[in-house]
């Protein structure tokens, strides 16, 4: 009857519900274990100067090296780490790994370029981010100018962390600040002006539409706005030569994307970016 069917579907949903909770708990346990065992590794993706062609900096992007399962990308585990607060611990491990890498590169004579590190809003609200950066800089003897922090535009708006004094303090330490995934987070011009950030990263979604009608106008206005506020502009997700050329024509300062290089392990780093990339003008020494 309808009554027993109803009961059956209730049980069905109930068991699905508990199954979902169990899966979540298992994943959380697995992530805790992964943090304890230091299974997270950092890959690096170059940010290329569109006028000169050289690598101006690199972004640190975390991956989970699961034994027997290869690499898992951050979109698969960052949300749960954020929900559980474990992102604070991951953030510490990533920053530590980046600093150790910088020291290693310095020791073996590899050209040093600044590294930008993604920081989650939870790290601002639930940990002392200023102390974290101050400590690693001191511990590793790192030039603070070699570190940059990326915060997404949307997290800045959601958590109201844009209002926080910590950005000024980080800037006073000598660390550069970058607003990530710009164009997806609805910040206002006045908010942007108050932030005093150094770099604005245009979200990949806009670069994807650059060849569509008005797609270039949108990017041109973002570049004009960022430059008016004294920020350097980086386009993310540059995948083709055409996109790279259009961005250069529009006055975009730097590009990042598969066209230049995928994120790679530190040992495979190409300090000069992608070889086929020919800058229009040969930079003067
Ligand atoms: P994001 O900071 O916006 O990083 C850029 C993402 O775009 C990276 O994905 C990168 O691999 C990818 N990408 C780069 N070039 C291209 C391209 O040409 N085409 C396409 N389709 N994609 C491109 P990934 O590595 O999967 O990271 C995803 C997000 O995870 C990052 O987005 C960032 O928000 C977050 N994330 C990564 N590492 C960390 C970390 O250490 N801490 C925190 N809190 N978040 C991180
Ligand atoms: Mg980023
Ligand atoms: Mg981004
Ligand atoms: Mg993103």
C-alpha cells in the first residue's frame, strides 16, 4: 500500500542519509591521517610576464599524494578541510613546504622568483596568520618579498575579512597581496580601493570568453580599473596563443595557464617559462 511504500522510502532516505554521514566521517579521518603523514605536496605554476616573456613568479598549488592512488586535486578536499577547520593545518604545511623549497632553490643556485600561496578565509578567522608568516620568515630566513598571499574575492566578501587589519600588517611585513578569482565575487570599487592589494587575478571564466563579443571589453575594463588602483593584473587560465596575444594587446601584465605550463613538481620547474613563447620585444639586460 501507499503507507508501507512511504515507510520504505523513508527508510531508504534514512539509510542514504547515514551513509552520507559515514562517508564524510571516513573522508575526514582520512584527511586527518593525510595531514599527520604529510601526504600533501606542492606543485608550482609559473606566472609569465606578457611583455618580456620571463617567469615573474609562481603559484603554489597543493595536491594530495594518496598512496596507490596518485594525485588528488584540491577541489576534491579543500571544501571538507574548510568545513572541519583542518585547512589551518594544511595552510601551515603548505607554507612550510614553500619556504623549505625556496631555501633549497637558493642553495642550489636556481633563480628565485616570488611564490604566491593560496590562503583560505578560515585561516584569517581561526588562526593567527600574521604570526604564521612572521615565524616562517624568521625560521627560514626568507626575504618576505618572495612571498605573496592570494585570497579569493568571494571569501573576502563573505567573511568580511576584507575589513581586517591583518592585511595592512602583512603588507608591513613585506608580503605582497593578491586578490584571486576576480570577477566572481561581487566586490565594490570602494571595497577594492580600501584593500590596497598589489595584484588582481582575473578569473579564468573571463579569459575563456575573451574571443566572444564584448568579452574583451569586460577584461579591458577590469585591467583599467586595477591599473587605476595601482594593481598589477594577471590573467588566469590562459590556454592558447590567441588568448595570450589578446591579453597582451589589452595591457594585461602577466598570464598564467596551460599555454605556458601546467602546475609542476618543484624538480620540473622551468625558470624561463614555456620555451615557444616569444615575447614581442627582447628584454634589455
Ligand atoms: P586557484 O587559486 O584559482 O588556482 C588556479 C587553478 O586553475 C589551479 O587549479 C590550476 O591548476 C588551474 N589552472 C591553471 N592554469 C589553467 C588553465 O590554463 N586551464 C584550466 N582549466 N585550469 C588552469 P587547482 O590546482 O586544481 O586548484 C584549485 C583551487 O584550489 C585553487 O584555485 C585554490 O583556490 C585552491 N587551492 C590550491 N592550493 C591551495 C592551498 O594550498 N591552500 C588553499 N587554501 N587553497 C588552495
Ligand atoms: Mg590562486
Ligand atoms: Mg584563481
Ligand atoms: Mg579558483
